[in-house]
C-alpha cells in the first residue's frame, strides 16, 4: 500500500468516502423512492471513511475521527456560528500544533510521574546540560530546575504558542531555563550531556539517527514512551502501567 503521510491519507480517505457516498442518495431514490436526509448521508460517508481508514491500517484513533468528521461539520453548520469563530479556532490550533502535519508529533504533556522518574537517571552532583526536545509548556525542565541546581536546563519547541507560554512561565518564575524556538533537527546534540524527548513513534528513527551521529560518547539519551528499534535501551524504567509511563535510556 502507498506510504503517504497519515494526514494526506486522511484527505484521500475523506474525498474517496464522499465520492462513494454520492451515488447513494439517487440510488435510494430510484430503488426505494426514499429521500435520504443530509445527516443520514453524512453518517454513511463517515462509516465508509472509517472502513477505508481501517483498510489502510491507519492508527486506531483515526477510524473514529473519520466517522465523526462530516457529521461534526454538519452539526457545526447548524449552530450558525459567525465565520470568525472558525478562523479563530483554526489560528489557535495552528499556533499550538504548527507543523504537526510534517513532524507527526502533536502537543501532549508528560506528567509528574514521568518527571519524577527522570530524577535517578540524572547526575546527582556534577554539572550537566540537559535539553527537552519538543519542550511543550516547559513542564519537564521547570520540574527539574530546583532539584538540580548544578544543571543547565534547556528546552526547544517548534510551535509558537507552547514556546511563548513556556517563555512567559520562565519569566514569571524567574527561572534560568532557556527556551528556544527551534526545530531540534537544527541543533547539535553534542552540546548536551542529557537529551530527553517525549515525541512520537514517527519521530524516533530520525531522532535516533541524529543522536547517534551527534551525541558525545558517555552522554545520555532518554525517551519517554517511545523506544527505538535500532538498539536495546540500557535502562528501562516502568513508572506506572501504560506506555506513557515508561522511560527508555541509552548511554551513547
Ligand atoms: C508530546 S509533546 C511533549 C511536550 C513536553 N516535552 C512534555 O513532556 O510535556 C511534543 C512536543 O514536541 C514539539 N515538537 C515536535 N517536533 C518538533 C521539532 N522538530 N522541534 C522542536 N519541537 C518539536 C511539539 O510541538 C510538541 O509540543
């Protein structure tokens, strides 16, 4: 099967489902003199789209999204919201999710349990440089800062809104954490002793390649939730049930 990015696959699926649903209304009319309502056609389109999504083996959360998409559009139309509401919602989403379409890494936040799990992995006394690749709202470095006063902590974030919020939080907390608005792919990971990432399975092969090429020998690469196939981790820390709570660490 063709390997399109999942966003493009979804566009193809939605259009294909519209095309497949289009003859349904005249067919029902001719065969049974039945006039299908718009919401019924939207549900039929959603069902076809969900089936196509399963056939294309998209991740498990896509079929329900496909099923609900057109019905949700119809519902929103019925609410007769002013056009600027859609524009504002779109802009807000762009500012938070930015290039998720390309990176396939959405914003979702790790929690305290994961942050606590990082503590024993970090150097107790000697100074070190730590970076969170894709730092979101800055939760990870903010949590570590008071616990590792000898550490120099960084975050890099590609999406403008989370980056701006983390800068704002740093200002309000008088924090020394440095937040950059940069794609981590443009950084040199040799500048850091500990590189932490909580990204997505799609990002891991490229990031592992970058880490292997750039990170200094003896430095530490930690991934929350997402393993890499290329090398067994040196340490696996299971913090709680569920994949979101496993830390994988590699000594480079
Ligand atoms: C799953 S969130 C993790 C947020 C934060 N590290 C945490 O643990 O709460 C991943 C973040 O990485 C950002 N991101 C994705 N690709 C990136 C890239 N190439 N460079 C910098 N940030 C990126 C996304 O915008 C998103 O905010």
